[in-house]
C-alpha cells in the first residue's frame, strides 16, 4: 500500500494532547508511526559523555505519533484534509485532497 503521508509533508495533529498543532514530518517509522517536528515533545534525561563531547541535562525530544492521529495540511482550506489517489492522463499516480480534488504532489 502506498503511504498517504510522506517525509517532509506538512501535517496537522487531529487527536491527542497536541491536537491542532502543525509541523512537518521528520521521519516515518515502521509504516504506521511518524515523528513530527515540535509535536509530542518529551523530556529526555541524558548523562554527559566527554568522549563524544555531549553535555548532560534534560533535553526535549520529539516522540512518535500514530499516523491516524495526523492529517495532511491543505493550504487552500487552511485545515487538515484526507488524502486519496488519482491516476493522471499520462499514467502518473498522484495524491489528491478529498475535499477539493487538488493535487498534493506537483
């Protein structure tokens, strides 16, 4: 199955503690989880590592979200939108927004 959300896409969180936040997808993990920048932040306590030159302390880290809790951001409607697939006349398969049938990939 082709993924409806890809790395680099602008998404809106539609469920959970960060509902309404917007960010771009940093990476996708095992097909059903993804990491979005500045969303679902957690405190990570790290020990200093002088060999690598890493300071210790408490760092903020993005944690994965389930793919069902995000929707692709549609700039024309300024909301999150569902995504479908369409095959163009030249045989190319593209993602389209369900609300206005506008092509996502250009």
